[in-house]
C-alpha cells in the first residue's frame, strides 16, 4: 500500500509477523546496536527508551529525547499530514508496520530510513507501547541514485539506440540515439508495439514481423539476427538487435533492447559476397558461385534431376584479336544476357572462365528434358551478335552431364560436362556431346592431372627448360623460360598447351606462373654473359597478369626471394592483353620498369593494335611472331611486313627480337632488316638448366662474328 507521504509500504515477511513481542525484543537485542536506532514508545508515541545506535543515527542524547513525541523524527510536511499517528494506528491494528521514507535528524538533515514498528501489549492484551527499529539507508539510497544517474547518462549518451520494453513488447522509453536512428520523436515511440518497428529474420532468411513480445527478440547470448527497422519516413534500415536479461522491479519485468544500424556493414558484406561469387564482366555466377550452387551434391534426391552444360565459344580469340578485350567483353555480356533471359527458371547460367559458359539446371525434367534443354542452349549460343558496329557470328561447342548416381559430387559433374564439351570441340565447331562413362573417365583423369599439377606447384617440382636468345654477335643475351612437366617421373613431359589447359581448368594459372617465375629467376641468378653481366631471363605471363591486384608486389617478392637483379627480368605479355590494361595496371608496370624490370610484347603483329596504342604501351621489347618469320624467305609480303614492324619498333625505341628462326636464310634476312636478337632451333632447342649453362659458356668462348 502507499503511505500518506507517498512512500510505499514494504510488507513484513512471514517470519517477522509470526514473532511474539518478547521474541521480537530478543531478535532486536541480538542485532548490531550501532547499525540500528532502537527505542521504545509509550502508547501515545512518546519516547521511553533510547539506545546508542539511535543516538548516533538521529543525533539526540537519551536526556534530550526521552519524553518527546516521536514525530520529531519526521519532516514537517509529513507531520502536518498526520502520518506519525497513522503509523502508530497501523502498528496497533496489525501488530507491526514496516516502512521506508525520509526522516530527520536533530540538526535538521534528512536521511532515508528503513523502519520496523512493533506493537507491545500487556498480558491482558491492552496496548502497552511500541518498539521501533530504524536503520539509516542513506548511503544505499545515494549509491542507488548514483547508479540510476549513471544508467540514465549511459542510456542517453550511448551512440547505440536503446529502448525499454514491457513484457508485451511495448516501448516504454527510448534514448535519443534510437529516435535519431528511426527518424522520429520519443512520443512517437512510446506505447508502440515493437512489432511495428522491427521485422526479424534468420541470417540470410526473409524478414518477417516479430510477435508482440519482447521475448521474441534475439537474446544477447544467442545468435545475432538481422532485423529490418521501419522508420517513419518509409526508408527501411537493417539493424542488429540484442536483448539483455530481464530487469525486475516491483514484480514487473522489463527488457533493455540495443538497436544498432548495420545497413552499411551488411551491404558491404553482401557486395563482397557478390563479388566472390559473380563474374565482374557478365554479372553471372563465377566458379565459386557454381561451386556453392552445386554444394548439395552428392545426394540421391538429385539423381537424373541436376544437370550441367558446358559451352565453349568457337574462335573467341579471333574476336579478341580483332576487336580487343573490350569488344570480347561486350560479346560475352550480350550472350550472358541472352542466356539469362532465354533459359527456363530452373536454369542458372554462369561464366566459368574465359570464353566458357556453364548452365546449371536444378530440374531437368521440369525444363523439358536433356535433349530439349541442350537444343535450347545451342540455339541461344548459335547466333549473330552486334558488337561495336559489326555483326559477330557466334557458335559454341557444348558438353552436357547429368547426375547419374548418389555419389556424384558437384565438382565431378562439372568435370564430366567439361570433358564432353572438349570432346565436342574436337569434332568441330558447333557440336554437342553428352558425357558417357568413357568421358566420365576422361574427366576423372583430368581431375587427377589437376591434383598432380597442384601438388607439383606446391612442392616446387615444376622443371624448366631455357631457349637461348642470341644477338648479332652470337652471344647469349636472354633466355626464355619454358615449362616442362610430367605427372610421373618415368613419363615424357606433357605438351605445354595441355599443361596450361589443365592449369586453366583447375584455376591454377596464377599459381603456375608464380612458380615458373620464381624457379626461373632462382636458376638464372647464377648465369653470366660474355661481359660477366647476368644473363636476362624472359618469362611468359598468362595467369599472372599486370591488371591483377598485387601484380607488382608478387614480381618484387619473386626477385627478392631469388637473388636475381631487376635488370635481369623480362616479362612477356601478349599484345591483346597489353592493349586493354587499366590505368592501375599501367602504373604497376611503370613502378617495375623504374627499377629495371623490362616488359616484352609477345606475338607482336597479331593483335591489331593501333599505332597510338603501341606508342603508349609500357614495353621495351617487341617479339616478332613466328608466323611472319617463317615466310620471309618465300613470301615478299611477309618480308615487307616484317621489315615495317622492325622499323616501327626501332622508331618507338623498342628492341626487336625474332621468334621461330629455323634456318640460315631467315637469319640472314632478319639481320639485313635490322632485327636485334634471335630465338629458334637454328641456334638451340630449349635446354635443361645444366645444358643451357654449358651452351652459354661455349657461346661466350667463341669469337664474335664480324
């Protein structure tokens, strides 16, 4: 109940109310007297006895207080309200009275007191007086007030939105941060169900309204959930919500709920996730996205349901060579859009790598069956696409594979489709092939090769051969590093194009280039030319491209690790790649050339670059493609084109190297038109490191040609 001065009655515990008067006296006598003011009153409320604790707490001596009415201990406004008499009446009627409230000392100061008033009766039942016990609770109250002030300050000043909810999920209070977060005022939040403000979801799941209960919100000790918050201007935000443990007060439960805006963080995470699983050029799923899409495999429920189609564009390199990489990207984007728009809902297109698309079908039967779906994909990819003012005729070789047993993994399914596609490509342009047991075995062999190549890269068991490049004096001035790898030590090496194809399909090209570069630089660091200077080493880059993040850092790390000098390093990049490099890649190349690294344009003459582009390319060496060199002795046009390219290279300040020099007549003609250095079987085949070193020593010992 509420007392007359506004303080709330604290009801006596059962163990206290059941004590007799004599027992109460014994209990009180056993207490620490300094902690309690214990005194007795007569039936009218006048003090009849006084202990030391009372003198300490209230400030009166025994002589000063005995005989005075106990109302002296109350503030004037409480006395005027008749509260002391009412208190005596309650104790007399009920046998006891317990209260908390403000009391006064002799010096007029106030303190918060906890009071127990017990009626004392004679043997005949007549009221004989009262025993009153008062405890000074001032320090506890002050501590409580300080804590409340701190809580209030924290509540208001924290940058995180905080709300107090009742058991029904109704907002009782909110701080300024939450009002700012939801773009509303406090009065607009108070009294509103939390379900009007927040929609909760499992991570990655849909947002649904939460029930009208604070307990429906995620607890701070559990998994954090994404929550969609509605703000009054209609713009939703994503917030992270934590509910504290319940707060108990006067038998009621309350919840403190922290609400933090994580919209930007979620969007950034979603963007990074999108980048990790989607191709930047086409917007389709990439290899990682396909891997995730097929992650439910293997499973019996998908047998004869899930299928993968691999489609490789025919002659795509010709498009890149004639229109540049930007034109090739436009073609890929256009085909990606046609696949997206033209396939059934159960089909998801992806760009696997380069010019290869994948289509993953989650339910072949619903899409019309394997035959119909294959025909539909073939129709989309056998078309004419306008690119940069030209009509490009497109065709594709397609391989298909369907889950045939409950052991087929997603990776195996892609391998089977890829093997079927490769078989179709061997048969000619535009063919379609479906995976069979033989092709599945081929795909398994391909997977084994990838694993072996990955192991060889990791364990530095890739071997290199080196083909000398000589100047007009016959001295070795450069060596091109050429890959040699055999899955088994007792077998002949695989043809380099096959190794590169295995690396591409296994997403190992960058790792392979990194290993080739480090191996070649390490071995070349010990070779010297006739003048005692180190021989330069040329490495062809395919998977480690200048436009890749961290390109320059990887090159510098390889140089540092090998002990080679930057001036020894020549990095070969094909013309079509150089023509489309972004500004950041050009800057990375410039940083490397500043310290002595050189770049060579490989296959010069095959990329159809404009003169303006050639002038701006950051290259120091141009390598004439072998198809021009092979015809200079028999075709006057080849000789004329080669002469023009050599003069162009020298005009731009580039050194010119001829590839594929096979006979003396070619060598003589190339010398006559001013080529600076030569590479080909006329001088030497690619040699193992030890034989190459011997070749260099022998070449250095020969007298210079006059």
